[in-house]
C-alpha cells in the first residue's frame, strides 16, 4: 500500500492534518511511536492566554502577536487561520460519535476556566462539559466536589484558590463513592466507573445533601469516556443545576475523548494510523524527501510518500532532542533546531518561572511550514512541520499549545492539498505514487 | 521573647551537630540543637552518600583511613537503618598507574582495612556496566548512607532523651558573660521571633560556617576553607556497588548507588564563601566525562539533579593558603577556646567527614566533659539509633515489599519513591511544616525521575487538606518547591530529563497554571540569592 502523505505524530497537530487530508481524498498514513500528547492536555483549546498580561480577546491579541513576533508559529499561519481551525474542530466534534458532546467558544472572548489548583485559566474554546465553570464576572457560587479515591484532584485547595483568585464564592467537598478496585484510581479508571448509573446515583445522593441553593458544581474531569454527554447531562439533570468538569493531572479524560474523536474522523475518512513504528531518519534525494526510515521492532524499513507532515511534538513529547553535549535536533529527520542558545550562553536560568532561553527552541519553518536548514533555505520541499516542534512559541507560558497545533496542522494539510492539486492538474494523483 | 535553659547548646544541625546532640543527650545533658535551616541542609545533605571504608585514604592519609575503618563498622551497627551494605570496589581504569594498586594494598593492610583483590572478569560479573577496560579491582567494605535518615534519627533519638531541636533558627549572637560563653540569641527565620538560649556550655558544630559563629563569640583568626564539590544524581542504579577509581583522590572518581539512584562525585574547587556554590556547565561536563571512564555510556544516561556541597576544611592561618582544598587534612579540627582564646564553656568542631561524624561528636563531647570536670562516658558506639534497634541494614526493595501489601488500602502519592499517603500525612503533621522541600528530605518525596512532577500537586493538596492552611499558603509551598527543585535541575537539563522537565512544565504551567494563583510564601525560607544568579556556563 502506498500513501500520498505520511503524518508523523498523533497528537492534535498530526491528527488534525491527517483528518483534513483524508477527508479531501488523500491516502494518509499516521505513524507514531506512541500515543500522542492529547492524553496530557486538559483538552481545552488554548489559543492565547497571556501576552504577557492576561488576554481577554484572543482574536485581537493574535493580530498584535503576529505583528510583534514574526518568529512565532502564529505569524506563519496568520490569525484568520486560527479562527478557521477552531470552527473546523467544532464541526468535527459535532459530527463525532460523542455528539451532542460539543466544543464551544471562539476567538472573541477567552473563557476563564478553573484548573485543578484553582487558577482561572484563559482558554478560547472548550468542551461544553467544562463551560459552566467560567469564572468571568463572578457568576453563581461554586461547590467543587472531589472524589477521595482520586489523588489527582484536590477540591478544597481548588475551591479556596478560585475564591482567592477571582472573588467568586467557592467551597470544596470530598465524596466517598462506592467504587471497586484499589485505593488508588486514576482519572481514566474513575471515568469508566462513573458510566455506571449506580455509582452516579451515589454521587448525586451525597452531593444533594450538601449543595446549597444556587450553587453550580465542579467535578474532576472524569465524567465518562464512552458517552461523556450522557454522563454529564444526567448529572446536570439529577442535580438540577449546572455541572462542570475540571481537568486533572494526566491521564486526561477529556484529552482521551478528543483523541477518540479525531481518530474516529480519520477512520471515517479512510485514513490509517499505526502506533509503534519510530521514524529514525530521512531517505532524501536532494531537496525532496523520498521516504522515511522507520524502525518497527528490530527491523528497519523504508516508507515512501509524496509528502510528509512532521508533527512529533516538542521536547516534552520527544519530537525534539538535546544531548549532554548540547547538540539539538529533531528526532525523526535530524533537522537542526533554531532558538538554541550558543555555547557559553545560558540555556536555562535559575529562576523557574522566568522565561527560559531554551523555551522557544524548535524547527524554524517558512510560510509554507517547510523546515529551514542552517542556511535559511527549506531542507525539503515536501515536508511540512506542524505543532509543538515549530520554533518560536512558549506554549505553556502563553497558553497557546492547542491553538498552534490545530492551526498549523490544518495549514500543513491545506498546503499539501494545494500543492498536489496544482502539480496534479494534468494527471490526477500522478505525483503521489510511490515507486 | 522566649528564653530556653539548657546544659548544652549545639549550633549546627548537620551530621556532626546532630551527632553531638545525640551524644550529649545520651550522657544525660539537657540539650538544645539549632540550625538556621532544616536539618542536614548544609554540607551533610549535599554529599554523595558514601560511608567510607577508608580505602580512599589508605595511601594519602593513613590516619583518616584508620578512623574510617573503625567508624564504618560502628555506624553500620548503630545506624543500620540508614546504611545499605553495598560493598565497594576500587578499579584501575585504562591509563591509570598500575603501581598505585600495590601501594593501595599495602595501605589497606597497614590500616587494617579488609581488602581482597578480585579478577577483572569477576568485577565485571558483579558490575556489568563497569568499563570493560579495567585492569585491577579490589573489594572493600564501602557502603552507602541515607544522610537525611541518619541525621533525623540522631535528632529524634536526642529528642527522645529530652533534647529540643530548633530548625530554622539562626544564631544572631553568642551570649557572653566575661570570659564565659553562656548560650546564644536565635532568630526564628520563618517568623522573625527571637529566642534566647541560656546554656551552661555551647558547642559550635556549624561546619563550613564555624568561623562565622566563633567570630560572634569574639574568636578571630579561624579559617574554614570552603572546598566546593559537585555531585550528579543519575536516574538509575548504574552500579549496585560503590565504585571508586583506583588513583590518588581526584575529581569524578566515585560512583555511589543510593536508594533508587546513583551519585557521581565529586570535584574540589575552592569557593569564596560556603553560601556561594554556583554549579557551572564546565563542571557538569567534566563530571560526566569522568563518570564515563568508570561506566561508559554514563554521559547518555539520564541525570536527575546536580548539587554542590562544601567541605568544611579547617585551616590554621599559620600554615598558609593552598590551591586545592584537598591538600588540607581531612581529620577533624577541635578548637578549645579556653586554650586558644581564654574563653570558657565554648568549643568548636569542624572539618572531618560524614563517616566519622560519631567520632567527632565523641571527641568534642569528651572535651566538654573534661572541662566541666565530670565523668560521663560516651555511649554512642553501643547505643543503636531509633529505627536501627534490630541492627538490620536498609535493603533496596523493602518499601516495595511493604507497599505491595497495602495497595488495596493505601494511595501512593509519589510513585517514583513509593511514598504512601499515610506516611506523608504523618510526616506533615509531625513536622508541622508548610515547606514541601522539608518533607522531600524526610521521605524522599519527589526525589525520583519526575522530580515531583506528579506528586507535588498531590502533596500540596494533602498539606492543605490536613493542615487546614489556606489555599494561598499551600500554593506558596508548591511554588517554593518548584523553585527549589529547579535549582538542582536546570544545569543538567538534556536528554530524557529535559523531556521530563518539559512534561512537568506542561503540568504545572500548562495544565494547572500555578503561576497565576495567589501564593503566600510567608513562613517559607527565602531562597539564597547566590543560587538564583545565573552563572556563566563556560
């Protein structure tokens, strides 16, 4: 089987690119060493939360950022593409098997959603199951309810910090649910157990005894994996008040849902995904990438494709690497990285919350998202880079990770579709056939 | 102001000071032990964890070797719970002077150090990651020691005999009455409150800071040379035996397996002041290269954390300065201020090494007993510390075994170091501290590969839950911890540990956004300024 496009990496950027390509008829293979970083994210779509002050209107702030930081990934795609990317994801979720589970929001106003430590985090778009937690303009008092079995969410701390940070009235309670298994349960296991109406019944009963008039209820984001809308709406209905989820420490249940949604879309569109193989190097012919050297178990093989989307993530995902002699490269193709401080310069500073000099290191790209070599010229004309591997952003400081991944992933797909259409005008698909 | 009365005030809560307090308490003295920070946060907490067999000193300093041989045997007995009987190897790496091995063997015999030469093949069988090019190997009874466990056992033991232990209490003045020292004035570093200790006798066991404390009593001219050594904790037990390079003591020639990690050490650079210990990139690089000689591939293994400790090496002004602090005698220095300065009821002990902490304590307390004209014999060589009554050494894996029995009933808060929720809550209650870094040293919470990435949010939540402290204070503790841990991480961020650090950033900045929660750091120790200055890398 030959492919038009191989997408390396299966996080938000890679999956978005793959779905977009497959929906347009391209034969797409997603190769990934492991499950992507979706399982780490809170699955909110953070576009721009701090710049460096808190951002209220991400659309406006994006325009300013693109002008002020020409080296930022958003400057490669432009603010408009970000808005389109959000609309695209909303549509994907609406068409998913989880519907009416939905994503809501856009570039007009950031939501302020509480984190598990009670910080009001600005985010452009989020699952509907989280939105009742919005902390803008005070709002109804909040009861944060934790589940004692879950060590990855601490409701009392969360509630008190919400109150201290925003002035919203908030208190925390801990519930003991009749759960099976060990004393330790992570978010994923709890999400499975909460699909059981009996467990939910106990939760409702315990909460009903403590809730006060007018309170909304915040719960750790464990409200179901198989049919989250049903679990969430059932709780809202039975408690008779708004209920919202708050992301926990990984593994992230809403992140898994997002992964499931995008993977299902890929399957529906005829794309293929293989988890396990590791891309270890390029097969190059001048300015074109002919294929990828892929390690499968102990075997190494060559996979050929007309185009490649490199969406392997940043240092956290292993997409970028730095060795003890401070040599930095991308792990899959060995591309050089930009933004790495020179020998003798500080790579990190001793103050944790300062901007770290290494934070923005990554693969430099041109406006076509092609990787740039040390000479400033594209290394390969048929490789596009998407997501956290691109240089120039500080996603966790800015709260911009998902926005960058979505926008660059979809742009990479769009550029490839455009290139193949142009090239294939005389004979459709001719350039894409693997030898 | 609070005033405390005591027979003995011990200044300095490292292994020596805690050992002195334990020794005094066992001899029936009412004792107060004070430190400006937490226990074992100075030199003691910043060493490689090696309980010397003496092998390192047999050629260069036979007296120190004999001390080590004797004390090693005693510490294994009385502090068994803090000691892992790893055994030790001395190996010649390619290019090392082969004749040194013969001098080593001779020295071992002269110092009565049990030693056995084994074949290279046997050494490699025992430690498969060792450099296959080694040419000679000797087995000695080195061991590794968990210093926090040791020092806390000493302090707890002393407390069980009535001693009072005041951490975060800085000595701001020595009380004098004519030619007698009669205690000290302390300042609580967290609350600012002042405390007077009226003590019949004062022992200065403040190690690298001994000269400053002595000066407060008016004793001039003492010099304690701060010899800086850096150490790097590697993520795995690259070896299960202490591995020493068979050369005259040099840089990067010891690899110590301790708990779940191994520590490569150390360097020896004279530093300006004991509180200024920057770690430079060059030192890290040198250490990794040196480690690679012992265990090839160490450079590509994962480094968790780097720290610098300072050896308290006593110098008499009369002998003049030396370039390397290693040339200064390792044997400890006792100063009788009555002889030296005409000052009664005041003694200073400094220098020495962790392995001989007990001997140092004994010597100085003996000196006090003599000056007081009493006869109270030392009992520390026979009396086991709390937790070591059965004399069974610590074994890697005991906690895993204990945890396996509890998995259905107990949450594990720190997966790397297997710290359960009950133990954590107990420690938080017992210590009554808001400082997660104190808890880290007590339980090894957050000392594993993720360096607190997963457990510290949990710990902050639990601290808030049980202490009913307000949210901003618990968040302050979390932020304080993140800064403390970063201090040891940033100079060694490469490879998989960089990946881990970025994942932790993802959690703390991306997912939790702890930066934008109100945080109250009152009651937490301020970071040392020098540690927050960016240091040149090359």
